[in-house]
C-alpha cells in the first residue's frame, strides 16, 4: 500500500452502477479540496470498436477472447504499470475511450469507440481514482490489487445488474436489446473468472438488492428506484468500522452479519458519505504526515 501517492479503485461489472459511487467520491473530493487524477478502465481496452468488429467478422473463432472482461482484450499489464508508477512517484500515462455519451469529445472530433492519445497524468495530484472492470484483478501474471490502497466493489444482484446494463446500452449507446443480451451471454465465462473473484479482495462491497420482481432480467422493464431496494454493505475488516455510529446515523439500517450493514436504497448516498469520507481523509492524512 502506498502512503505518499494513494490509489483508490472502484471495480464493478458493466452496468453495475459504479458511476453512482464515483459521483459520491467526486463530491467528497470537491468538498475536501482533493486534487484527484481520474482514470477509466475502458481506456485500457486493447481494441477500438471498429477493430473488434473487423476481428469478429474475419476471425470468428476469436470471439471468446474479445470480451472486455477478458485479460486478452485489455492492456492490463499497462494498467499495472500505471498503478505501480503512480504509487511510487505520483505519475504515469493514461488516455480516454470515447463512448456515445461523451458529447464534448465527439464534438471535438473523436469517433465513438476510439481512444485519445496517451498523455501524462496531471501534475501534483493527491491521489489516483480508478473506475473500471479490473481494479482488483489477480492472475498468474498480474496482481493489480496489490497496488490499491482502497478497493471498493459495486456488485448488485445479477438480475439487477443485467437490467441496468440493458437499459443503459439501449438508452445511451444505441444498442438493440438482442445485441446487449448477446454480449452478456458471451461474457459469462470471463465474468466468472475475472470479475467475480475481485469482490473477495475488496475492502468494501456495495450490493444493491431490489425488493421488486426482477425474475426475468431480459424482459424490458424499468430499473427499480432507490426506494425499491436495499443495499448490502460488506466490510473486509469490521474491527475498523464504527457500526453503532452508522446505525444511529442511517435510519432503518441494520446488521445482517457481524461484518455486514444493510441500508435502505434511498439512504445509500448518506451511507457512502459516512463510510467513504473518513477513509479518504485517512489516506490523505497518511500522505501528509509522511
């Protein structure tokens, strides 16, 4: 773990809802005057969208290795180098992957499914914040998790995760429902081998559980709202958590296990502020003390 240059990684599957947690961190950083370097996991995909389409057409036998979850489809050795360089020296290189919702980048002339050029991280940042698929990955060749000071997982129940992905990809990225479902099914092996094991390495997991019927996630339906869900929050080290304080501050919260807090979905934002804020301040206090 780094003290001088801490790293926070937010890891979760496509459609898991990591953006909601990222926005909480962004509000905390703004309030605490934290200068963070933001890195998106999508920037470390190996192929542009056009390259993926060409490979799928010309080499259909390679389809299984083109999932964004797969190690082979990403430059994860480069991601680990970035984490190591930042942890040791506070620098490194990053880029952006262009999505359909990146309106400003598109207006600047970039094409959806392409990358910007690699560039140095901003100078003089307080910490690095990563949001993506592989922040807690460990394989025989890679150990990205060892570089991370605070690893946060976002893993809603699987049916809800799929509902959220289908809704997002159809609404914001222009995919058909059939195409999104095909992607989900095609990634399943990589999901099991590369995504799910990360949630056993996280310091904190946020798992949203709907209280409405999501039995068939492939039926077009509205995403359950916050009031129609609970959030299960699991802590790897419960000895460091002031559970009586959290229970007193978060109305209708309760403990389901000695290391697990359950909060109403409508109070998730408050819970994240109360839980994550002190952890960020602790990382920065270590940095400044050193």
